[in-house]
C-alpha cells in the first residue's frame, strides 16, 4: 500500500510535466503522419526533425509551436503552394491564441485521427469539461469543421453519420492538393464539400454548430458549484448528457434534412457514442484520482513505555543547603555592625 501511495504522490506532484509529455507526443504524432505520407524529407532527417519537435514541445512549447508550423508547411508547399500559404497565414495570425491554448489546439487537430478509433466525439466533451464553455464551443466547432473538411478533401463523405471508423489517408489528401492548378479552384473546394446544394449546406452548418453547442453546454454546467462539489459523479453525468445531446442532434438533423442517412444512425451511435462515452468517463476518473490525495493513514508507531516506579519505594532524599560555618556568620555580622557604627560617628 505504501508503494501505491508513493507512486500516486509522485504522479500527482508531476501532473504538469505529464500533461506537457502528452502535448509533445501529440504534436509529434501529427507531424509524423504528414511526413510519412509525403516523404519529402531526406532519410534520417525525418527522425531528427521529429525528435527536435518533441524536445522543443516538451521544454519550450512556444518555440516548439513555430518549429512545428515550419516543419509542417514544407510538405504541404511541395504539394501545393495555395494551402501552404493559407496554413501559414492562419498559424501566424492566430499565434497568440494558439501558443496559449496548445492543448485545445491539439485536441482539435487530433479529431480526424480519433475518428479512426471511434473517438471522434471526444473533443467537445473533454474541452468543455476541462476548460469551460468558450473552449468547449471553439473545440466543438473547429473539430467538426476540420474533420469534415479533411475527409471531404480525400474524397469521403463529410457527414458524421457516415464517418465512424474511417482513418484519414493523408497521401490521398496531398495527391488531390497537388492537382490544383489555380487559387480559385482551391477556394472552391470547401464549397464543393459543404454546399453541393442549399439543403446540405444547412445540414453541415447545423451539425457544426450542434457540436459547438454541446461543448459550450458541458463547459457552462461544469462550472456550477453543485457539479464541482459532487465530482466525479456529477461530471460523469454531464459526459453522458453530452453524448446523448450529440446523438439527438445527429438524429434530429438526419430526420429533418437528410433522411437517406438515417441508416447510418445506429452504427454511428454504437461505434462513436459509446466508445467516446466510455473513454471520457475513464479519463475523468483518472484525472480526479490523480488530482486528489489518497485517503491513506500510516500505521501508528508504538513507543516503548518505561515501567512505573513501585509504590513502596522510599522517596529520594532532597538535597539540603549547606549550613554556614559558625565563625563566618559572626564575622559578617561584626563587619556590618562596625560599618553602622562608623556611619553613626
């Protein structure tokens, strides 16, 4: 038990370092996906670049962000200069917010890859739970937008009901970007994905806003005192409510605007909602477990007790003051008398 307590205390004291480790690993994973798909860096240089990004994100995240942007822009620019210019513009304009919210940014960028393991619904749930209503709103909107856009660019459906289990093929993405001759054609790509007609444009817009609303609702409810006082039971209930809300949003929009995709609803709920709910509950329980000390009481230490003294034992003699010698006292008195006589004279 003592070993478990010591391990728990060590993790609890170093939670910030553990979060930094996950942050560095996440951005390194994203860069490795695009590097392995493009293969534009020379042999062995890809390992050096990935290791450098990991160390910079681990020790100096602000510098690591700019190194990540530069390392990611080169493979995109080799495919097409237009998305590379757009990517650099967004990264530089939003650098102040991005560098202060790297955890939210990572969660949004990982959304399409989480979709491949049936966890695409995690970003709005966790962002709202951890960072409040505004972060939940932004994470929900941009994770839905980014996932739809990425899968649309590689030729898959942009409807979340048809996406569970699909993993983004970045090689197909770069191949499609490589075939764009003009900037006008590049700017037309989002319209082709999201707005083939007005009904589908409204359908995708409401799906994206629904994700943002779900993240915002969880974030606002998490800040309530009643929820914080009854954590983790209350927060686990909020996560279940968020999954139910996302399921209702998808079901209602499909029933209203896209009835032909209702056949995907059961698979979407079974393969996205329940894994996301289970994983978010596990993450919340682990977070709560390591944020609070264990109720551990060390074993009491018994000190040796000395045997009491016997009752019949005689009391030790008290030290007596030494009696003055008779001559010394008389001489002192006589000196005092002589002094008094002299003063009287």
